[in-house]
C-alpha cells in the first residue's frame, strides 16, 4: 500500500530500501531512500546440469539458487529427453531463479 516500505534487489549485489509513493493497475512507483552493496558470502561455483524435463529442471534451478550456486552449464547428456531449451523456457527458468533469489535473501542472481 502507499507509504509501505519495500526492499528491492537488483541481482548484482545491491539492495535498496524504498517507500511506495504511487500504485496503479499497471505499475508501482517507489522512491529509493538507501542502497547498500553486498558481496556474495559463498565461494563461486557452477553446476553442470544435464537437460531434463522442464519440471525437474525448474526444481533444480530453484533449489540450487537457494543454495548459492553462481550459475549452471546445461548440456545434452546421452539419455537426455531434451537437447536444448527454447527462449520461453529460458525466460521461465530465469523467473524461477529470480523468485528463489528473493525467497532465500540472496543479492546476486546466478
């Protein structure tokens, strides 16, 4: 609601604190009052993940984002059902990673 305090994360290590100053059906306007940079606490690591059914891959992306992975290398394994992802599927996985970032309190998007 108007006047509410929100936290905003950019996925690159910065968290902003702001106040909601306007809300309508299509957008919300926030005034950023402060911002702070954080450095990832965990060491960088990338996870090799074979292409698999999208539902299982979504789960892997969600949970490994919450655990602190730095990124993924998707590859077609010998027994993979899929060999590549279409742009809509990649967008879906990115949205899941963003939601997991927010849920886990991370500041850096894999």
